[in-house]
C-alpha cells in the first residue's frame, strides 16, 4: 500500500482519527484484487472507517472502483513489457504488446477475477463506456506516438485508431472463453497484431 505521509498525525485535531482518503480506498481495493479476494465496498468501508456512501461518491459504482484497480494493476505490467522489448519502432511495439498480452494472460489476479465474476469482469474490462478500455487504449496509443515522434515508426493509420484496434483485438483473443487466452490464442494474436502494425514477424514465428 502507499505510505501515509509522515506529517499526517500533525494535520488532524487531537483525539480525532485520520480521515481515510480516496487513495487509501484504491489501495485497499488493489490489495484485495491482487490476492484474489472480492473487492467488497462494505468491507473496505469498515476497514477504513468510512461510510459506503462516501466510497460511492468518490467512485460511483463498485464496477467503476474495480475498473480503476484493473488499470492500476495493468500499468506496471505494460511498463515492464516496454522495458523488456528490444530496439525501437514497429518491432519493439510488437514485442511490447506481445509481452503485455502474455503477462495479462498469466496474471493470477486477472484470471481469478474473470473466472469468479465473468460477466461483470468482461463488462468492466471491455466496455467502451467504462474506465479500463479507454485508459488502456490511451496507454497503447502513447507508446505508438512515442515511436512516431522519435521517427522510428510510421503507422499505417492514425495512432489513436491503431491503439484502439490493438486493444480491441487483444480483448477478442484474451477473453474468448471461460478463462484467459491460451498459448495458441496468443500466438495468433501476435500474428494479427503484426499485420495491424505492418511489421514482419520475427523469423520462425
């Protein structure tokens, strides 16, 4: 969890408990999600001494809170995928997205969430009007635009369109059954992403 500021005690009146923050709610929800526990607003409110109405005021619905948590969990996974990819340009983008997809497919927390709450999970993750898909599209688009700005990649279509297509394609392959994508699904996904990016697959793939 994120550390509480060292001066927190000095900023509240004597004898009054520190008011929990929106960030602390996210921390508790993320802690539960990563351990395969249900993200339960009632339980989180009780742990933090908050009213459920406060959490709903901050996040709207339980699904919106979980959406924020899924994005928080995905951000370092995408960062690690990009750090592990070699080189620049289209081949690096393809390797980044392939690493990201395989990491998501192997993520125990995401797998448990999809298995335990499949309908809600798919709605939260793949809805265009939700939190997760637009944020992931923005993250993928940022990576594409970074290569464009560096002069190392010329996308076949506008970066935001390509970013959206990459994410929607991954959703179709990753969430096409009762569990996350299989090895065969991910291999096919990489081949189609290569075509979208207009990048040749590495030899032997």
